C-alpha cells in the first residue's frame, strides 16, 4: 500500500514507515554497513524535539551556497520563488525537509515560524547541518527537528538558497530526493530509497532479537555466544521466547 503525499504518490509504504518508527539508527547503520554503505549517518546534528518518537519520511531537499552580499539583501524575501520559501510551502506532508547548509551554523537555516509552518502542513521533520534560530521554540513544537547548534542571524547573512529537491550533502551524508530519512535520539540516518523496504524488514527483525538479548543480559546471561548469535542454543532460546511473547 502506498501513501498519497501532497501532489505525488509516495513510494514509502505505510508498513515500511511503521517498521522504521520502531527501529534505531544504530540498527539501521549495521544493516547499511553489511551492504558496504558507511557514510549514511548525518554528522554533528542533534534532536531539538522533546518527542521520543522516531522521525521518518522521504527526503525533500534545500541547498544553500555561500551568500554573495549583492544578491542577499532582506528584499529577496519579497520574491515568492525564493527557494527557501518555496521549500517550506512545497515540502510534501509526511516528508522530511533536509537542508544542506554547508555544515555552517553561523547563520540560521530557518526559525520557529517557518518550522511551525512545516508542522502545520503535516511535514514529518526537518534536518539541517547548520543551525536554527528560535531553537527553544522549535523544541516545543513536537515536529522532528535536528540541527548542529542554535544560530540567531538570518540565513541571508551567510547562506544563499539556490535550489530545491536536488541531490545534496548534509553533514557529510549524500541525500537524494526520495531517500528515506530516519531520526532518533542518536541522530539522523539516510536510507537509499531502493533499500527502504528491505532494510526496514531486516532492522525490525534485528530489533526483536536485540530485545530478547537485552532481557537475557539483565537476567545475568553472558554475551558470549548470545550477541552476536554464534551458539545454536541461542537460536533455540530466542524462538521459544518469541513464541512466548508473541513477537
């Protein structure tokens, strides 16, 4: 089953979204590593939202380049085609706006009003490798929001919004429009779109096993042969536990 998001048909199914809501970026990172993908974690961003739920959605991107003073006066905001403003009003509901701010938090990528607009439109989250102004206000909104650190100056001070929904780099991770963005308490991971269903299933199964392992460790069991699973008895015990708890 697919979701109708904004004016396009989303490739992220409800079932895959639900599974990704229940797994960690650490587990997904292991799944990606098995496939040779090592640079999918967005570096040096932290969650502002007080919500403990995962942020999951397809990437819609905004790209900044260094600002040039003669092109970035306050009057540019009169232009309704300004890429930052278009991104805020065109990012589809259920998607995640991912902003390439060149890892530069000297000027804000957005502030509380614009992030509030995203939330009102049903956008799942927003990520920048720069900073947000009004960070305390954004933290209270409840939308998934990740940034490097707070930043008060307007984005025009150092950033020139140049393009939307194109491939970008965010915190050293490659992000293509439609990639699936997953954020948790640790940070944000980028799942290539064509791997989303496969990784969601694998990570979900890994999470069930890790929950079993956690219970066993709390009971005093050694991790030898348990984690990673290298002992046939572990498989037997896991299957019995799974049947007992209905997972």
